[in-house]
C-alpha cells in the first residue's frame, strides 16, 4: 500500500502524492539540522520521524484520498482524523521521561504545545491525550507503520541543560525546529515555487563589508561636534566586536547614533563568531519601518534583500494552507521586529508563533530602547534573555538605550520569588558619562509641582507662538484634542495613522525642518524611540523620566544651536495619566525630579528613577507565567498553552488590527481578498494596519464601517479614515485596565 502524507492537484490536472515515509525522513533530517546548535541531533531525528506517525492509520489514508487537493495537515479540516498524538504516545511509551518531553513537541506540532494538566487554556491536556487516545497508535501500527520507523535504533541523550527550570525554554526551541522542518518540507511539496523564493541570502561577512562601505561613503566627513561624537561611538563599538559572546550594553544619549553603531557592532561581532543573523528588536510598531528602511539603504544592491520586518499584530489565529506557507521563520540575515513579537514568541505555544525561535540561536539580538521593557513582565523577559545568552544558544544581546534600566541586579521582595537580574553587561560606548556631558544640547524646564496643571487651550496658545515646535502627549485622544486647537497647518502624529501614512508625514516634517519652514507638530510618544527629528523647542506632557529624556532627544538633536540652546518644556496636562504603569512612571519621575536640584537628565537620576519605578510595580510576573512553566518541570509537567495564553506584553484586552484603505492599502486589501494571505502580501499590509481596542472595532463592525474577511478586519467606510488624523473610532480611546480600581 502507498502511504500518503499530502496530496495536491498538479498543473497537469491530476493528483500529485507526497509519500509519508519520505516526509517523515525529510522532516527528521531537517529538524536535526535546525537544532544542532542547542540539542543533540537524536532529539530532532526522533521528533521528525514520529511527528506524523498517526498518518499510518487506515482511517487517515482513507481520509486523505477523499479530499480534493486540501492540505490534510490543517487541524481544523472537516472530518479530520487525529494523528499527531500517536507519535507522542509512542515516544512516551518507548523512551520514558525523555520520551514524555518529546511527546509535547509531537502532540503539539499542529495544534500547539499542550498543557500537561487541564487548565485555563482551550485544548486537551497531554496527560489526558496519552491516556485516552491510545487507539491512534494501535491503529497506526496495525495500519502498516514500518518497523524501521517505529524502532530506528536511536537513544535520546541527556538534554544539554543544567536546571529543570530551563526545560520549557529548551523544548520550545526544539519544537520550533520541528515545526519549521515540517512546514518547509510540506511547502516543498505543496508549493515548490514558493520554496524557490526562500534562502540564498548573502553571508554575514558580505553584509559587514557593505556596512563598512556605506559608513565610509556616507559619513566620511564629521564636520560638527555631534557628528564627531557619533563617529567615536561607532569606532568604540567596532573595537569591541571581537570580544567573547554574551551580554553588552550601549549607553548613548539620544542623537548619538545608536542605531547604526549597534548594527556595525552586531555585523562585525557576528562575522567574528560565525553567527547567522542580526535581530533588531524595537518597542513600537510605529518606528519599525523607519529602522528597516535605514538598514535597506545600508544593504542597497544586495539581492535577495537581506532585511525583513516582522510585526506582532498580523499573526493569523486560524490556520489555512496558505497561512501556513506565509508564516514567517526569520530565515533572513537581518530581522527587524518588535518587543511584542520577540518576547511573546519566546513564550508562545502556537506553531506559527514558535516557528522562528530556533533561528534566534547563533545571532546578535539588539534590544533598542531597552528601558521600555514592561516591568510587570520582567521576570519572564529576563529569564528568556538569560537563557539565550547561555553558551548553548550562541546568542549575544545588546541593551541599547540612552537611559539604561536597572536589569543587572537581582531584586528580592518578601513573599515573592526573586527577580533574577542579567548580571553585568560589557559597555560598548566609550566613557558614557563623558558622552552624556558632551551631548547635552537642551535646557529642561519643569512644572513647579504635580498640582501645577495646564489646560490644553493654554498649551495650544503657547505652541502657536513658536515657529518650529513639537509637543508630545501621552494619549491619542489628547493628540487629537490639542491638534484641533491649533492652526490648520499643524501636523498630527499618532498610532491611529497606519505606518505608511506616518512615514509619509514624518518625511514631510523632516523636509520642512530642513527647508527651515514653519512646522508645528502634535504627537504621541511614538516619536520618542528612533524617529530622527530635530526641533528647537519641544513640549512634553509629564511622563516617566525615560520618556522625558527621549523627548529631549528630538530637540537640538544635531547641535545646531550652541550649548544648551534647545528648550524642553515639561508640563502637567489637565489630567494625570490613567491608573497603571503610565501613572506609576509619572509619579516616580516627579519624586526623583523633586529631590534632584541638578541636571534633570543625569545618569544618576535614571538609576534612581528605575529603582523607584520597578519597586512600585505590583509584580514582575503579573500572570504567574514562570510558575506554570517551571513549578513542576522536575516531574515533566509543564503548562505551555496556559502560560502562552497569559503572557502578553500588551494587555490582552481585545485589541485587533484593522487594514485601512490609505494609499496602496486599497489595492493590497483587494489582493488579500483575491489571493489570501502570503508572506510578501502580509509584509506589505503591515504598513497599512491600525490597532483598535475590542470595544472600538466591535462598534464599528456593528455599524458596517468595518468588514470582516476571514481573520482580518478591513476598513469599509471611506469616511472612517481621516487624511490628517487616521482611523477615527466612534468612541474615545482608553485602556480598559485603567477603569479597574
């Protein structure tokens, strides 16, 4: 009997078949290759050989012959025959405790890593499946599973980890290797044209040389003090690139050229140590396209393009054949992504989210604006980083920011598990204290007290008296309110605007500044991380000290005004920030600034601020994720799915992306409806997405302003997207958590 893994309708009009044993052996080979850095190949081999063992069931073979070109891998297919659990049961039966660990990967390679015990997450627990689904293995064996597949003579060696608390992370990396191998081999059969588009990227050494040429040609002349300091910082970073792998910091004031300096270190460090990629992690989706564009200029002319962007808000929940093939696996040498995508993937359970993880191994990870890591999730974040910089994964991490957070030390609070720090980082910048003094370009004025509040109309009046001014506020509603009070030529920037729209507006702002034209801008904090603007005057609504420092970095950025010629005016808006982290940050900044008569933006103040801010956070693992993953790991009992469901850097309050009909968005939405999701299209649609809260998009959907196409929300009403303000929900913005007392 011919055993099939997949079938497809060929271009000739007949059926092509994918032999099951060939698929199992190819996935075994690919998995072993993918995990070789951090796991013995035997683990990958067995995971691959047994992942589809259940397809030897007669019921599955009957089923696959009855479907018309449908990818039978999809878990939600009508009449689906359970098959993943058969290999998991076989692993647990034949390899004891190690086999039970392998069972998580095999059982979850379609539906996602399971919980061991029933818990909050949807889906059957692994312990129950192993007990209740034994007939699937018996049917696979009786159906004709070959002896050489069932017993390939492979013994599982001890996992290369030192503590049971590391098991969950190691298994997820191994799971990533299996899932990607399965996806790639399936793609090779189902869509060989798409397979041909993958890989063949330039070597890291080629990218390093392109970087060196670009910097020489573009920044050959350092004719201002700021440019000379940037060159010194870059040279300092490159001088440390030969150092051993591990944890680094890059502490440079805003405007010091951290983006290109850190990229240079990463490329030279990667080439020196034989690493495969650079992963640049950014806090906001709003600036990801700008950073990626900078990198594309550096590598212009290299084909295929070595830079990919991967946002966090376009992952597809309900898998389809096309969405499986479109899922991103970070196979490019330069990846630009977000904090949400990076860290939530480290704790994810879904195959599509985990697929990329094994490609983090052998890389340099740059955490841009590291101070913006959410403190209520610091415990799992630091644990993930600590594991990545362990020698087995061959990852170097760079904490890049003007305001270094206190992540090195361990914090202990009574009744709670300690927050274990990362340990000391090696500093890349030459003499950060001196750089901070020499890059002081602004004078900061502060409100008299926390009670000294200003009305928006007064702020609008003051802004109107400045020829070139930027005002940064804390909320999108505040930005709209203030913008409507200004003259018609004022510019608005917020996350209500899609990325392509923001990029166009930011380019226009830069041009007006370059041409010395009048320009008044009201923006949310999206301009504070990585957006290179240079205003003589900046207003900032009271916020955390790190946010104030970032705002100051948009003032006199190039040092064109002598000394501290830039002016930064901090004011208290009509109302304080909503309850939650914004308010805690604001209060911590007020306390530090009230007790510090000297320079507000001094490194000593940053250290005091972060100590105070972190100590005021109720928990550094607010959802108890680490206990779910490590509490019973010694017994092999891990709650993968519930932990993934709970771990969200942005509170999971029903936020969802809406594709908007701005610019090219009209054509791209049309293609999505006609073609379905695929990698190239989804990458382009990232720039035409706006995130709304649950209560906002549901109201718009109910009023027919939005339409739903498969898993996607799409703008329907032409009037919904304002040409200056972006997407206008019918109800105001607020974080639902701010209403909880």
